[in-house]
């Protein structure tokens, strides 16, 4: 038993959802792209500028920040259920731990001297 008012209320509700904007605006995407470009420029500069013992920590931090920005905005995790964010960030922590562990077995972090 449905009435005309129930049907029109449902139509209005679906129209509201269709007009919602899920994600960032175009301007925000441009700002995010510029930030990612600047972070990439810093990463590339580590090849040309001697960062000394800060070389690897700098790359790890930049990599982590870029990962978080990309999955938050371009994969829309910022606008989705928090469970998806926890899954991605758990994967990031696991990947960092494995990578650091693998590099330590090769004594990558030891200073030459």
C-alpha cells in the first residue's frame, strides 16, 4: 500500500543523493596535484643533493605522505567508510616494516666510513 506522497518523497530523496558531490572539487584536485608534484620534486632532489644520513628517512616520509594523499583523495578513502582506511593504512605499515626489515638485512642503513 503506497501513496503518492510516499513515492514523491522517495523521488526527492534520490534526487538529493544524485546531486551530492562525492569527493573533492576540481580546485582541490589541482591543489593536491601541485602538492604531489612538489613532493615528487623533493624526492628527485635527493638524488642530486647529498642528504647524508637523512636520505632514507626523507624518502620514507615522502613516500608515506604521498600514499596517504593519493588514497585519501584519488581513491576517495577520505569520503568512505573508515574500515577501508584502516585496511589501507595497515597495509602501508606492513609494507614499510617489510621494506625496512629487508633493507636492514642487507646492512643498507649502516654508514660507510
